[in-house]
C-alpha cells in the first residue's frame, strides 16, 4: 500500500514549456486534489475531483488542467509554464467523507 | 468563501514548555477543523481534528479547543519536544466536503533545547 505517489519530485522548466505532474493513489479514494504551497500562503487548492470523470476548479486554477479517467490517477498539466507557477505541488486524496486528506510527498517545480 | 487566519507565523519555545497556535475562521457554516503538521521537506499529515459539536479534544500532548461563537480554534502542545518542531497548519471546512477545506498560512514552531 503505497498511499499517494507523486512524480517527479523535482522539475525545472523554462517559461512556456508544458509538463504533467503525475499523481496516483492505491487506496480506492474517490476524492483527489492538487494543492500548491508557497511561502507564507499555506496550501491553496488548484483543482479537485470527487470521482472518475468529474473535476472542478479550486481557488487557483488558472494555468492548470486536470483530468480523472480512472479512480487511481489524477494528473496535473501545466500548459505554458510561467515563473509564477514556481511552487511545491501536493496531490492529496480522501476516503469516505473525504475529511482526512492523505498527501503525496510533493513535487518541487521551478520555472525559469 | 471561507477565510482562515493563523497566528503566530513563527513560534519559538524551550523544550518542555507549552505552545499555543490560534486560528480564526469567517464562515459560520464551517463545522470541521483539522490540524496538519508538516516536518521540513515532508508532506503535511493530520495530527488532530475537531467537529463543531465538541468544544475540546485531546490526544496525549496535543489538544484543540473550539469557540464557535467567536469563530476561533486553537492548538495546544504541552511538554514540547524537539520532534514537535515543524510547520503547523489549521484548516476549516464543512464536514464531508474536502473541496471546501481552507488552510491557514501556517505556524513554524521551533523547540529549542
């Protein structure tokens, strides 16, 4: 039981490049989400999903896309990276009721 | 939407002393208040939570208190130890709706020897 697995752990991009952060969970959780963590700003919700085929926007969705084709996977796509997207990204999933979140180890993204 | 304010942003205590972190929330519909601990370079992990039908909850050295009237809740850590050093986040949401979870900005707790 690996929990929530994120890849890659570190990534450096140039402005305008695109990339996908991968997230997979093996707990059969319906709820999955992506947060970004910036110094002094806590954790802010980017996008979330309450089940396969269902996604919705969080607090800071601009510049990011998501899809949920399976229960296990919830990739986050950066379409055209900008320096403002330099951050640490956390994927999280929640079981029944989705009150307790299990976080992945995080992905540190730097956009030059 | 919900707004959660957290104070202080940094807190330094000596080993064995108590630490208190305070949060306020704005949405009276919020009824679930978890606390997450994030050690340096690690992922956030839930350490304790409270629902609005109780005023206090304890788990060994940590406790959380809730004042619904004033819309504030606090984390209390007694007999602090070096391994308590971390960033602590409070959060508020409507129970059962993780998409509504709003986090505070975090408190960096340093426990010195």
